[in-house]
C-alpha cells in the first residue's frame, strides 16, 4: 500500500464512521453480510446490466458462487436467514466492499472493488414514511460526511404499473409491456406491435398447421402439432415437450384474434413517459395527464404528492428535486420510488448515492411472500472525491485505455518497429498471407525457421508475428501490436466498446461467417426474437428456471438479447461443439458462428430470421492505444494503403 493509498484508507474509515453513525442513530443494526454469495440468487434478481458485470466462479464441489456486486441482496438474504417467516420489521446498515467488472477498465471513478455504505428498511408498514425517511437519512449521512453540494434525481416505477393496470388493453399485452418496461427500445417495439395486432402477427408460423389449431381444444391441437413434427421429420430436443410448444402456438393464435391496444391508451403511455422536470411541476403534469386514467393511477399520483409534502415537512427542498418518468428503468429489482444523488464535481454518470423501493426482491431471494422494503447505498470512494476539492484528486487512466496509454511490445520483436499480427494457423492464416502477397507484401523468414515471426520484403520497419485469432484481439486491445488481422466477431466480443479502442480499417473479403441465435427446430412457436422473449418468460414460470444459452460470445449475446428484450436466460459458456448442447441437455438454445448453417441444421437447430447478431469477416484492425513514432506511423499508412488496394 502506497502512502497516498494509506491516507485514502484512513479518510474512508473516518468517513464511514460518520455515515454509519447517522444510520445507527436512525435505529439501524450494523451487519456484515458475506462477501461470497450463491450466484443463482443474484443472477435472478439484479437485472441483466449488473448481471453481466458480476464476478461468477465455481467452487471445487461445483457450486456456482459470486462476489457480491451490491449489498442489498446479501442484506435481504441475512434478513430471511434470521426471520424465515418474513413477518417482522428490521433495519440494517452496512459498510463493505462490492465487486463489479468494469468493461472499459477500472479507474478511480469506476473501480472493480469499491465500498458501499448503506441501509435497508425492511417490513416497514407505512410505505410513504419509509420512503421519506430513506431519502432524508441518506442526505443526513452525506451532510455528516461534509457533502452538501449535490442534486437529487427521482422517479416512481409504481406510477407506470398503476397506469398500465388502469388502461384498457388485453391482459397479455399488459404483461408484455410490464415485462419490457426495463428496456426502453424493446418496450417501444412491443408497444408498436401491440397497437397494430392483426392476422399478420402469425407471420413465420407454419400456416397449414396454425389453420387447424383451436384454442378451445388443446388435446386436438397437440395432436396436430405432433403430426406436423412427424410429417416434417423434426425431432423434439431439449426441455420443451410437444404440449408446451402447442400452448405457445395457441397463444399466438389468440393474440392474432385479440383487439389491439387502443391508440388512446398507447398515446397516454407515451405522454406519461415524456414527463420530466422539477418535482412539483411533474406532480401537476402527472395529475393532469394520468390522474384520470383510473383509480390506481389516481391513488399513485396522490401518493406522489403526499411523498413530496412529507419530504418538504422533513426539510427537503422539493423544488430542487428532479423527476423523470423514465428514471429507474435500468434498475430491475426496484418497484416504486427510486432516486439517485449526483455531485457536480463528478457528473450525472457517476452518482454518489442511490436507492429506492423493492417490494418483490425478498420473495425472489427466498422469502415466502413479498415484503415491503426500501433502502439506499452510498458509493463512499466517490463521496470522498466529491467532498475533497477538485484540484486535490486526479482520476488515473486505466492501463490500455484508448487515450494514449503506452503498452509494451510483443516479445521477440524489434523495438521501434510496426507490429502486425496475423493468424497463426488454418484457413484464416492462408487467406491472410495470400491477401498480403496480392498487395505486394511478401513475407520472408526472420530468425528461427520454426519461430512465429516474419518480416515483409522491402519493409524494414515492420515485424510480423503469428498468433491465434482470439489472441490478436487481446493484443490490439492492450496496444501491444499496431495492426492485426482477425474476425470482426472476435473484435466485438473480446474488446468491449471496440469502436473506442480500435479501428476496423480494411474489410479483407474472406473469413465470412455470421454470429446467430439458433433454437431447436421443434420450437414451432419461436420464429423471431420477440417470440423468443415471450417464450422465455413462459418457460421460466413453467420450469422454475431461466433458459440456458450456450455460447462463447457472451458479450455479444448479452448486448443483443438486451436490445431485443430477452431477459429470462442464463449464459452457459461453451468451450466447443456448441451446436450439440441443446440435444445433450446442457443448454436450451445457442449463439454461435456459422458460414452456411448446415451444421446447425444437422443438429436440429434453426436460425431465427432476426437473430443474426453480426455478419463477420476478416478485417485489418488498428489499435488506438499502441505507441507510434514517425517511422512506425509511415509504415502503418503504407500497409493500410496497400491492403485497401
């Protein structure tokens, strides 16, 4: 530990003592939940964004565990352990480390390990009183730590739930909108589909079969589905039996017959989501726009106004509170009032505290029923930075970041030379060497005959190294090579936010393959990503678990599924033969790369028409983080120009 780090540690300890004193003074019991937690509980309740950043591992007995990415869920699990009936009110507070993977590299603003000091008010009967106290208490703790310059942003997810319950629409449409609320793009797409339901919504389903299905006669429908599968030689693989597939098809038939969501209801939803501004103004807009939608909306708007009155009575300047109907849509376990607190010194993307109501989290974590609960947590390192004067603390740059950080050269290469990495084996290597030769870049032996280094005839400032295609992506990410030839799929998978770290400068015209979502052919009811999302929710209810997706493309899968509104799934990392995992029972569907789709078809799988994640090919890729002198830069321009042709 350096002297500066030691000073930081002491400052954080002093700050934590002040914060915890405020929490304990409000009747909270100090607790220390375990750092290592069962992964399944977290992965089920924390939401996909945080799930993708959770450190998950397997112990020697095969149990899947994780380092806690927050302290709310561990505090809830502690409550359930102490009170299995979940029938008493308790107040807990804590100060401890949490762990989150940082896609762009850890730095002082977003470290991989950081402290949270927070509290949870569990089982409090007066919901408005508990919510008011939560915001007041966290502001008192900030004041105790010396922070008074901040802004509070707030939302209320309960308002949307109340509006949705009041609006005229088919129940299945209500369920779909409720499920997609956390993903704004998928929500808008679902709202558009539900306002334009027609027989065209059966597109992609086997028309001859669908015409025979009668929702009133499930047994006959199941017989028709079984006959169709047999007639077309389709084997049912995986966990979904014919009866379940039939129910999915019958639901689609019912949807096609259902009335669309009235245009007025859709406009009211869009109008609500556009509400933003100072909290008192937002209260008036809520009353005017949705207060008359129905009794639940009226009660929710009244509760909003009452909460503002209570906050004002407690000394909070409510005119300074910023409300947005959209706020909180990324925080999946919250169910009602939500807020965060930002400092002008750190900016809106780096809140120093946040919290809200989560009435369904305890049941998801193992309680026998829903339990009212609200809490808040302070990011104490950020708070310390905000309290200190801006000139005293500089946020260091993460190693390998795209802002000029220097990286060491690959071993065995000559200092001050341009480093070009190309694939070390297979068709990709052969095609790369041939493309270079056509461009006049002829390779010659350098050093050991069996070594993995070459030179280019006539280019004394260039070293060529042979490494695996996936390793090339890592070398480019770290800036250890200047140029590399590899597939775009590996760049997008291995380098998060790739467009900020590398440039794809030349598409080379070979190595074509698609990263796709493939499901069993027997899933006749799954013909698009939207129908997969719907089936995934039903599957979880029926089987008590999420769909398992086998893939080596974990980042691409998470991003694509998030954008398409698919949430009820878990990734099973595949180390090979991914296409065989649904038949073997280790996964339900896959995301894999394919050139022709023949291997997928041979294993009883089909590609979803809108399930093409990426159309990949080999690219010449330029690393932004690599160090360059004038000679290297000149050589780089020549290589790029020759390969562009």
